[in-house]
C-alpha cells in the first residue's frame, strides 16, 4: 500500500468520523434551529420586507462569529455572513420570504392565521433556518479541526418574484465563491439534476383617455381595451410557441369605475421556457402583442420589467456528491401524530399518487426541465451550484399551497429542515477536505455551460423592486 | 269682471309679491346655506357612508321644526323631514354623496385634497344644501301665510350607483306625495324635459379552480378566462343592439398572482338604454355572454345585481312651471375673480363649445334621451317630478370631473345653488296655491306613462348595498 | 298685368299642358319600358358584369337618337348617352346591377330562380329602365317643343359596392352637367332630403408562414391569427366611435386546411358614418386594428381599398321641385291581384308598421342621416342632385331581400317605375324651361356644401375593381 | 444436433434463400410497379374520389389472381383483394389518395402541374404501388413454395382526413386478419415504434338571423359572432389542456357580404392528443366553447363530426421483425442526377439538420408520440400492425409539401417504394413460415393495449363523408 493511498484512506476514515460526529451534534441542535424556523414562519414577511427574519438570521450568525455585510446591492434585507479565509470559498444560500395570501395555521385544514395575510407556503422559513444551522455547524467543525477555507452564508431575499439574487450577483457578491450549496423544501428527499424554467416577468401598463362612458364613450380611449387586445393576442400566440413554454398573467388593474372609460389598466405577466435564449424570442413576441394592444386602442404602453431568472444549470458532480451524503443522512420518519396529520392533509389533495412513507427514502437525482422558476437559476450560471430537496411537506403536497404552509410551521417541516442541514454539512465537509470535488464541480459547470455567457435579462439600470409586493 | 276672476287676479298679485319677498329673503340666507354646502363638500362622504352630511341636514331641518324619520328603508343615511299637514304633499329631494377618487381643492387646476380620496364631482353637496335652503324658506312662508299642505324633504343617499331612492320607494316613502321637486347641478340653467338612461348594473363573479400556472396549468380552470370570454362576447354584442345603448365595464378582480391560475375574477358592468323594456332585452343577452364565459371556461358564475334606475319620465306641465319661475330668478353672474377662475378652468377643457357668459341665461326646456342615469328616474315613474338644472359649474365643465368638484367647493357653485333653491321655492309656491298646477302635473305624468307599470328591476329581496363602495 | 308677368303665366300654362300631355303619353309607353325592366331583371347581372343590361339600354338610347360614349372610365359597362346641345345640361342616372345570392322568382314566397344566383334585390332593373323611359320622353318633348339644352343619360354600373360613379366622376363625365336627376326604388313615394352614409370598404389580407399545425405549429405564423386579432380589436373599437357609425365585415378567406397553419387570410370590411371627415378618423383607427393584428401575429398585412362613397348631400331646392311634381304624378294603386300579392308578402315581414295602402300617397321630403350608402353620394358633392323614391316594393319590404327582388320582377315594381319616370320627366321640364330652378339648385348645393372640397377616398391610382364580384 | 434443431436450421436456411431470391426478382419488377406509382401520381385523386387509382390497383390484383371485393363499407373506392386460404391471414394496406392544393411537377422547384390542383404530397401513390408490388411478389412465392395461408390487400381510400379505414373496420373487413403490414413514405428508412396522435375533427356551423348591417344591425344575430366567440374561447382553452395537445382550425365560411349580418358561418377544427381518452376530455371542452359561441350570440349551432383516428399502438415484436428484414434490404443510394436533385430541393428547406446520405442507412425503431395522425391508428387497435417508413423523400423533406410531391413523382420516390415493397415481402415470409412470430405480435398487441376496448369516436350512424373534399 503506497503512502499516498494510506494517507487517503486515513483521511477518508477521519472524515467519516467527523461526519458521524456532526450528525450526532446536529440532532441536539435541531430544536434550537427549529425554533428559528418557527419564528420566521410567524413573521411571515413578504419579499424585500423580511426585516425581522433577516435580523434574526444575522443575529445568530454574528453571535457565531461570522462577519456580516449588510445592505448588499442596496437591498435592506440582503446580506452575507462570512467566516474564515482562503480557499476554497464555499457558499450556502438561505431564503426567508413569505407569500401573500397564504397565511395558514399549523393545522391540517384550511385556516388562515390572518385572513388574506402572507404565509410560508414555500417553506422559506425552513430554508433560511436550515442553511443557518448548516453554516454554524460547519464553522464549528472548521474551528475544531482547523480546516482552512472560507464559509459564506448568503442571505438572499425576495426569491418569490423579487429576484434578490440577481442584484447580489450584479453587486459582485458571488465573484470569489467556488461552489454554492442550495436546497429547497419539497415533498421528497434527494439531490437534484432537475432544471427550472427561465422566466421573465413584467407589468404592462396602458394609459388611455378618460371619458364619461355613457355621455361620450367616443371621446375616450380605453386603457382596458389596450390590455384586453394584448391579452387576446397572447392567447393566439400560445399555439405558435414551443409546447414547453408557459405564459400566464393576471389583470392587476382593470379600470376604476364602470361609468368612466378607463384611462389606466395594468396586466402582470410571466413567461417561461426551459431555455433563456428561446424565452428571449417568446418575450419579444409578447412585447409585440402589448404594442398591438396600444396601437389598436390608441393608448400608450409602458412596460416595467419586474423580474427574470435563468433556468437552473444542473451540476452532475455536485449532484453525485450530495446524493452520496444524503443517503448517509436518510429521510424523514413520522411519529404517530405526524402520521395522522399527514393522512388528514392527504384527504385534501387532488393528486394522491405519491404515498405517505415515501418521505423516508432518498431518491436518486433525476434530470428534467422542471416546472418552477427561481433566482437560484442565475447563481447556477455564475458558479457551480448544488441543489437538493428534502421532505418538509407531506408527500403529494405541492409548494405554494396552504398545505405546504401548514407543514412548514410544524414538526414535519422541521424534520425535513434537519435532513437538509445535515446534507449541506456533510457535502461542505467533502468540499473543504477534497479539492478534487471542487474541481469536478467546476468541470461539470463548464461542460453544461458550453461557453454560454450569462447576462441577466433584467435591464442594467433596473433597481431591485423593493416595493413589488405593495399593492398600488 | 267676475268675482272669481277678481279673486284670481288678486291671488296672483299676492303671490307675485310673496315671490319677490322670498327672493329677497333668500339673498340674505345665501351665505348660511352656502356654508352648509361647503361643509358637506369637505366631508366628501361616499354613498351610504354620508353620516356626517345627513346629520348636518337633519340637524338644520329639525331646528326648523320639521319632524324627522330616520333610517328609512333600513338605510342609516336615508331620512325624511316633514312639516305641515294635509294636501297637497310636495316633496323636495336632496342628495349628498360624493364620488371616489375625485378629491379636489377649490382651485382651477388638478389638485386633490387627499390623493385618491373622494370628492364632490357631481356637486351633491350643493344639491342637498339648496334643497334644505328651499325647504326652510317654503316652510317659513307657509307659516307666515298660513298656507295649508304638507312639505317633505327627502334625504336620498347613494345616488351615485347605490340606488338609495329605489329602496325609499319600495319602503313606501313616496306613497302619499303629490309632486316631487328635483334639481341637479349643471353648467347651465333651465327646467328639464330631458330624460335619463335606464340602467342596470351587476358584478359578474367567476369561480374557477386554482393550479400552479407553470407546473400544471391544465389542472386549473381559470376564472379570468371566464371573465375574458364574457367580456369579448359583450364586445361582439355591441354591433347588434340599438345604437342608443351603452355597455361599459371594468375588471375589479383579474386574478391574484400570475403564477396561480386565477380561481376568482370579477367584472363590474353597467348597461343603459333610453327605455327600460329595451334594456331588459339587452340585459338578458349580457347574461348569456356571462353564462357563455362560464360554460367555455368550465368555471362557475355568480351574478350580483347591484343597481338599477329607470329613465326619467319628463313632466311637461312641471317643466313649463319651473321654466316660468326660473326666468324670474335669472342665471349666474360672475365677479371678476370668478371670471378668472372660469377662464383658467376653461383652458383645461376638451370641449369648449359652451361659452363663458352662457351661465347668465336661462335655457328653454329641451327634450332628449340624455346620457346619464339617476335613481331620480324611478321617482319620476311613481309621482309627477319636476327637474331643473343650474349653472353651478363653469360652462363646458362636465359632471364627474375634478373641474366640477372644484366649482362645487367655491363661490360659483354656491351661486348656482342659490339659483336652484330660489327656483324650487317659487315653484312650490305655485303648487301650494294653485291646485290646477298639481292636477296638470298629474295629467302630464299619466300621459307620458301611458299605462306602463313601474317595477324596479332590483330583485325584491335585494337589500340596499350599504357597502357597495368598499373595496373587496 | 305686366307683360313679363303675362308671359310667365302663359309659359306656366303652356308647361302645365305639356306636363299633362307627357303623363298621358307615358301611360301608353309603360308596357314597353316595363318589358325592358323585366329583361334586365332576368339578366340579373352583378356589378361590372352588366353587359347585356347595358347593351339593352344603349340600344334603346341609340335608337332614340342619343349619341353614346362607351367604356367610360375604362369600364366596359359604363356609358353616357347624350342628346341636344347647349345649356342647361341635365343628367339622369340609371343603374342596372344585380346582387349576388338574391335570385328570386316573381312570386310572394322565397323561391330562387337559380339557387344561390344573383337577383335584383335592389330593383336596379327598374332604376335603369325608368331613367331610360324618362330620357326618351324628355327628348321627344324637347324635339317637339324645340327646347334648347342638353340631356344626358348616365349608365352607371356597379352601384352595389363597385363604385362605378366614382370612376365616371374621376373621368370627367360630370364636369359640364348642371343638375343630375336620380331616383331609387323604395316602398314609398317622395322626394328625398335624406342623406346616405359615407362608406369605405377594403379587403385586409394577412400573409403568414405555413407549417404543419400538429408537427410544428411554433414554426408557423398564422395569417388567420392576424385576422382574428384585427377583428377582435375592431369589436373593442365599437364602443369608442360615434354611435351613428357602422362597421361590418365578413371573413372571405379563413385558411385552407385545419392541419396547415394558414399563410393567407382575408377579411372584407365596410365602415360608414353620416360624415366623410368623421369616417376618415374611424377608418384610420380600423387601419391601426389591422396593423395591430399583423404586429401581434408576426404576419404581413396588405390592404386593398375596394370602394368609397360619400354621404349624399341633399338639395333643398330640387327636393321642393320634385315634391311638387310627384304630387302631380301620384302614387301606386294596386289591382286586386296585386293587393293579394302584397298581403302575402306582408306575412313574411318582421316589421309591419307601414300599412298597405300607404303606397298610394306621396310623402313629404324628410331630412335624416339614412342608413344605406350609394355612389350617387359622390355625384351629389360635385353637382346639384335631385333624389326621389317610388313605391316599387310593397310597403314594409326592405331593399336587398327576396321580397324586393320579387316585387322588382312583377307589376307592382313596374307601376312604381312609371311613377319614377313621370316624376323625372316633369322635373326635367321645369329645369329646362326655368333657369331660376337650376340656379336655386346650385345655391342649395353651395349652401349645404359650405366650402367642403370633394375628394374621393379611393386612391387616385386605384382602377375600377372590375372583378370585385368574382370569388377567389 | 437434434433433429428439431436441424430442421429449424434447414428451414431458416431455406427461408434465407427464398428471401435472397425474392429481393433479386423484385429488382427486375421495380420498373413496372414504379410505372403504377407514376400513373397514380398523375391521377392525383383526392379522398373518396380515387376511382382511377383504385381501378388500376384492382386491375393489377385481379390479373394476379386475387379475388376482389369492391365497394367495401359502401365506399366506391374501398376494396379488398384476397388470395389463398387458411391461417395465418396477413394483410397489407395500400393508400392512394392525393392532397388538395399540392399539384407539383417532378422538378426540384415549386411548379404546379395544375395551379391549385391536388397532388401526391404524402406519397400515397407510392404507398399503394409498393403494397401492390409486395402482395403480388408474396403471392408468387406462396404459389411456388406452396405456403399455406391467406394474403389480403386492403385498398384503403381517403386516409387524408376521410377516415376510410374506420368504415372498413366497422364493416368487419379486419375481423379475420392476424397481422397487418403497413408502411408510409418518409425521408428515412426504419421500422417504427412511433405512435401517432389521436385526432377528432368536426365542422361547427352557426346559424343566425340576417339583417342589413347598416340599417338594422340590431335586428340581426351574427353567425360569424358565434364562430368568433367560439374561436376566441378555444384560444383561451389552450393554456389549460396538456401541452402535448394540438387544436387547429380554419374558417371555411365567414359570411357572404359585409353589408349583411351573416346568418351562416362555419369553422373546421381538428383536435389531437397522444391518447384518445385524454382527447375525449379536450373534445368535450371544445364542444362547450362552441356552445358558448352560440349562447352568447343567440345563434344556433350544428356540429358535424367529420373524422376521428386513434393514436397508433406500436407493436414491439413486429417492429423488431421489420427492423431485422429492413437491414437485409438496405436503404436508398442516389445516382449523381438524384444527388443533384436532392441538393437543389435541400436549398428550399427550412430545417436542414438531416444530411443527404442518411437515406442510405436503416434507422433503429424509436419510441415517441409522433406528430401526425392516421386512420391506420384505428387498425392498430384492432389487429397487430407493423409499421415502417422508407426514404421516398429527400432527407429533411416533410410530408404535405410540394417537395414531397415532387419526390413522389420521380426516381427517388420510386427507389424508396422498392425498399418498402421488399421489406414487406421479407416480413410476410417470416410471418407465414413462423407461427411464433404471429403469436409474438399478438402478445405485444395485448400488452400495449392493456385491456383498452377500441371504439371509434365517429358516431355509429355516421356515413363515410364521401364528399368531404367538395367545397360548399
């Protein structure tokens, strides 16, 4: 046996011991970080308004010795928390924004805490808390074992349509990082090779000329007509774009009073496709539909670009590494109380194909286009990024529902959160101790990227839409 | 000369004196009632919320000796104030509701007092105050001259789309009245033979099935689609209804978030026509458009009937009487300051055909379909009703504009208000002293009505929509 | 009694005798010209294809000594027939085109002669024949009485949407004429002060990119989508143009096969308004709707202007003159057979307000916007034009129906035709013998025209659409 | 070596010799059957009108000793030609209908033989001829080698939207058959595991009430409005059906004249999906859109079901067998003249990813949903069916184009035809001599069918639409 080989085997054996120790330690820390997640669940702050949530996380990280940079990219609730120095630089991302209208108690039936209020229907309370949990655990291990390198927690606000990460990328916050670890609440456990959909969103505002709708409708130019013609045109567009595209919109202002020809109307639209360059072409055609609306109705169009995210670039090397570690961590086992909760929730689901019990397993990474969008997609095009999911939601529960909000506030969500934190910790341990893993991640990144140059579709002079959740 | 003739001539001469005296007395009361109008202008309370405005009017009438019936038809801001006894019973109607979004200072440029707040863009602050002024003056005259008969002030709330008068009619408040006097702020002076448009309004609510718009749009049934198909169908309807019809709508709820297939959407629609029976047919077809929207989109439709008013039935005898009296009263003369105000306002108008100066004249009553709608229309089908307008607004200023709201708060509005009050007083004097006039009014009423039986299109079990101005 | 006066009275008396004589003569010619009308009814040739009809008329006029100019404005079926010389120049217009799809036997029930074939649903067979009858009668009188002046028959093809008269005006055919006499079949008798609607029509052709609609719909650009978006936009336009406007269209090509994304689609549209300058504005907005369709669907738009007619400019002096003469001529009296025919036809009518019997009277000229369009409108803006209608159709029968086509082929139509011919003859007699009448006509013309400069909306380089009736 | 094994090996060796002999013989027959294909190409008869084409094929088969059953299912151009007796019964299908509008000379540039005329853009001239060629060759071999069993040629008309096979199935023509061999012209060679799309098609006819569109548009009920509302509704439907669906339509009658409110309009629509039961649900919703159009426009809807085909059920055993035999046959090699033709054609293609030269290879069977539809799909659900394609078209040339019509008329098409005929012959030889192959085909059929009961969506009382290609 060569010395090198002996060394490696020893190192592996040491790391295995470290991992076991970390998993044990984390079991005792679970309650504490569970409490953090619950507090953020109760704060339920929407995008760019997550002041209390960000403050809580920053406080914990500061107390653990991380140095905090606040107000990243000019966003009050964006921050980084860094510990250590030198290479490699490993990032962990944490989100903490809630969703409007999804206020929900931690019970298995529809019951808002505050009627119409926001709620954590995407489990971002768990997301931020698990990443915090992982960051502090890794730091403790690095201190104890004198592991060189830099660890950075990314406090990334407004994932839900606000695009916080885009502005943090633009501000250079990801420039020196070697690998980023990312996770997301789900109804199953596993490393991810799934992509997400590239997305653009904008508000289309039509300005017309008011008139009394009974006395002189011919004197008015209806902003609502402009909007309707645009919307109708978009419907005709659907047949002539690739089937994998998605376009959806709501009318956020459809006129003020029936007796006045509307001089203002607003439509809020998302368009998505598995590929950003294809989306570019679709987006251009949507713009033409909007212009057609203005042209035909003799109204004026103003388009406010709201958000854009790339499709996620999966990383094969990191997915394999995460998969290995998650199998060490294992899935989520329910108590009889949790089982009862899960079964009650299940009655309310339309799609019941995923059985209860499946949350105990770890699934193999699967490739595919995905059907959601995330600003983590942009991160994946600037740095190798790992992505994993854990069963924070009862099997079959989709994100953005009251059911997911309920799970995110009770023990099932917190159990999934611990699985996530542990998986992040073990993966970071590999990355810090084996430079080959970081290199492999970079190689996977370059292979999939194939020379494509990332450029955010958000206009360069576009400021973070800090008030995008305010109603007009 | 026969005795009868002599008596009549004497009576006429006495009445002429009385009228002269009244006009003089009213000149001194003008400031006081102008103040009342200004207070209501400042209250700027929207339909069914006119608590302070109604209280102010009730207080004045109570102080003048009228007996007040509050909460008429179960409406907190509807009331009657009655004085005297026996026949004839003459009513005077007063409105006092403001319009949302029309907050405006008393200056000749666009300047809201409270941004987005309500304002008196239809001059109903003047309407209620002038009717009060007239009522108190008439009562004083009846007392002084021992004129027999009953005088009733109708405090009619929520004219602007709330239909207050419908419910007061339904509650029997107009059962014993012989003639009702009604006026409205305008940009010119004159008795009116103009009709108004019969109107129905309703909220069309579509209920679908939500789904994640990117993940499973095929699982959703879009309430917004239902609404859009309805709206598109209504546009196709326009060609195939009489040209004199009007249909106009706004979208009051067009979905909540683009990434969710909307499970709720709401459209608020008005339809109008010079004749209620013709409108009935148009309304039925609009219902079919709504049902088609629900059918094609597999959503559920709920229709809430909001309001309905009849076209106004002009009264030839009363118009002639009012015309005669208004010529005695005369129009509105501007001071140099008012002239400057008027000229500045005028710069902001699109239609400048009506010259400044025209407010000094009294115009002859004109027949025509009109282009607005009012719940006074319903009153005109149950009792002979006089209608007149006075130049409270600078010539060319349409109702429901910031310009009209500005005028209603300053001296030009108040001058018009005095012309109205005086015209009502002189006309009431004729009606109280000459039974022939009341009979002629009734004959005119029967002739135009031609046997048509009034029946409000508001469903019999429909309660006053006391919260129709609240946003959902 | 002055000599002048004596002369005038004598002249009047002479003229009265002449008129009586003419009426008598015409009664004997009625059968012959009725036969002409019946032949043209049987030819039933559509616009610009009226070869046999025009030949028949030309033959009659040539035989009567008129000199014929054929192929006016490059149109094979347009001609003029002139007799006499010097001033005044009086024109009589004759039309002879049939309508597609209105083939109908001369029976009071729906029964096409040729299924789907053309028919004289607007009675132009009578129109041309009556004008011929009048022209020959006038000429005979001028010969007999040595009346100086020029008489010209205008053979004007393709009135129904082909705009024959526009091109004849453009070619200078109306340059030297002093007054034009025009009539049209109707369901009543009377001189007309009614206007017609100004009209523009065009074919909107969209060119897309074909693709297999199942394999690669995203590769196609649908011409039909462009058309649909245009049409939808036009529907939204309806609310915001004056109520007196009319827009109507059909889809003349909506794609060839469902499995091919249509690369060609065509919409044929008419727009009308009582005023040409107002129509100009509406037309511009329809163009924008068409452009919006092309823009939103990424297709190419080609617009072919088809036709345009002005609203008719009524002539007060000529209407008074015609009215006077028509009262001398009288209306139409039915035989018992005709009465039975009329009653049977009447059963098939929706609107039965006009009673049988009303065709015996001559109605006073009425002012109004009218609801049809005619290229005679353009003539009325370049020369004083008289217009009258006679009861060729059973009272209540609208033009462009099988009922009118039936009447036009039987004795009722021919009786109305004789009334028309007589009215034209008497009016021409006045114009030839009294220069004041021509001057009055010119004065009326100038007063109504009020300086407006006629300019046809048909592009200057647009050739007569000789094949506009061919299906593609 | 056991006797059985020896026997088998001998049998295999004998069959191998037979196959070699057959391939050789067929090389000499190629010209003759190429001529047949060329004649049908020149006939270019559309669906259900293929009299001369069917007669030519029947004549050849009759001459070869087949017994003909004509007028199958009451369709003049449907027939079967049977030879032999007993089991197994092997069928070969032949189509011969052309496509409207695809007339094209056999030159590599767009050049119709008859402008607007039909042409063989789907290569069905080759289809019928190759199947004939195969049938006669197999029969000759069966005679020579005394092979027991029955051979049947199915003359299946109107594949292009007429659904000929549906009615032949319904008439029982496929009841006794064990396996059916089917092929189709393509731009490559290979056995097929690809499915096709299930399809329904119908004509939606709206009946309104005509009216003069300028005089009384309010009296009309527009059939075109009904159609437009339906079409618009279908556009809104697109978002909420599975992405793999296809809906496409054309407007086959959009009104007759702009000045008449259309009382008739017709839309011709196809809907497709990879699964018939899913298509059922989509179809039901399209019906609702149509009903909504009628409801909202107060018109009457009549739906004529035109055609329906199932998605093709691939057969794994038969695909493997065909694949093996095709590799023995090989692909298509071009002469230098054909190479030049191919390169010229290629210049005209949008998608040039498939290189020239690829037609020389035989591709492995690929699974997938496909993007076309065929009535062979129905056959595949009632009997095990083999499906293969050969390179009759230059690589990259799609079906239903002038390019494919050109290829189908010249030597490249005929070379592909020979590859097809040979592949059918070799496969039939296997099926006749090895009962295991027929059993395997049946087992594959039952496995994929999974108990699903075939039932055509064409209504039971629906007769073959023999005139579906006639324009109205």
